[in-house]
């Protein structure tokens, strides 16, 4: 990581860079072997709560990413925007960001909270420990028109979104599940 105090910047760069990797991965442009190194950016105890409420550990992430290689061959862009540091200490940093995807089959935007930890073995020196994602919902449908588009309001990068703009970020290429199509165990 380099100089003292650079862990939050390494974590911020990891968040942005990992999303760029996911775009390459889902498009099938990243070599299959790249997944092994990419997964070193996730702590062994990693957990992700997806926008559908499902909990995913590192093994499940590995399986879902392996299956998703090339799932969007038409290409896509995935960007982590509005990355904001909310707290940091020697052992962790808490961020929020908005994930936006574009391209055929792209799901709507998500807002995420990510707990990052220092990790010498991770490519950036920062590893993902926990992610909580939520769909950004406007007009009753995930990924619908933005509140800014509906009201003419401007949402400025780096500024906290208004509470009614809820939402989250994402690590998967899938969009929101249809109501009533929830899979898995509700007890997780």
C-alpha cells in the first residue's frame, strides 16, 4: 500500500477497479485464469447480501462468477460511482457507492455499503469483507427512472443521496428478481 494513511485510498481504488474487472469478466474479455487473482481481493470470511436479500459467501461468489464468465458477450460497462468513505481505522474502512451498469441486459442501479480491510495478499492491498446491496427504486420498479429525471433535480457525485433514493451496488450481473421469485433460505 505504500505510505501511512493510504489504506482508504487503496480501498477506494479496489472498489472502482473491481467493478471494471467485472465488466470485462461478464463480457468474456478477461481470461478465465484472471478469476483466481480477482478472488484474492475478497477476505476468506467475505459475505455479500445482494439486493434480493440473499447471502453469499466467498465460495458462492466464486461459483457464481465462474458461471457468469461471458454471460454478456455484447459487452457492458459497470462503474462504481459516488464512492464515499464514511469511517476508517487501522483495521477497516466503510464505504458506500452506487453501481451503474450499461449494455444489453444491464440491471438497474444499486447502492452498496462495503466494509474493506487491509490485506497484503490482495492486488490493491485492500480486501472486501462485507457488502450490502439494495436496488435503487424509483416509481415502484427497481432500476426505473431516477428521481432526478422525474423531478429535474440534479444529483451530484460525491454528495450523499437523499434518503428516498435508497439503493445499492453490485457484484453480480443479474438484475432484480421478479416479485415472489425469491430463491434460497429466508433464514439467512
